[in-house]
């Protein structure tokens, strides 16, 4: 039996997930740099954020991306590492 507000809470949560735009956040908030920075992106959205940063900044000397196995992909010269958290009970 579900809690009476379970369905509404789930709908609210999922609408927040859909509205999240990590690449858009990078586009809006990435500062300007005097010299090319080293790009490090970590998390489920790391690939999309790294792609956006690279499209804004151009070629970067070093780029490292750590994401979950489901989102890991070849990004050319970027080093992409797939990692997952395994809990032991």
C-alpha cells in the first residue's frame, strides 16, 4: 500500500528531474578564463556537461570525465572513466 501522497511526490520529483539541464547550467555559468583550464567533470551528467564546456571553450589541454557505466561514451581526446558505487551489506 502506497502513502496517500506517494504519487504526487513522485510526479513532483520526476518533473524536477526532467527540468534539470546540466549542460544548460554549464552554458550559463561557465566563467571566462585567461588560459585554457583542465576540465574535470564527475557524475551522471558529466558527459553532457563536458561536451558543453568543450563547445564553449574549444580544445582543452586536459579533459577527464568520470561517469556511471550507462552514460560512459567515447569523447575523442577526453579521458572517460566509467565508475559505479557498489555498497556492501
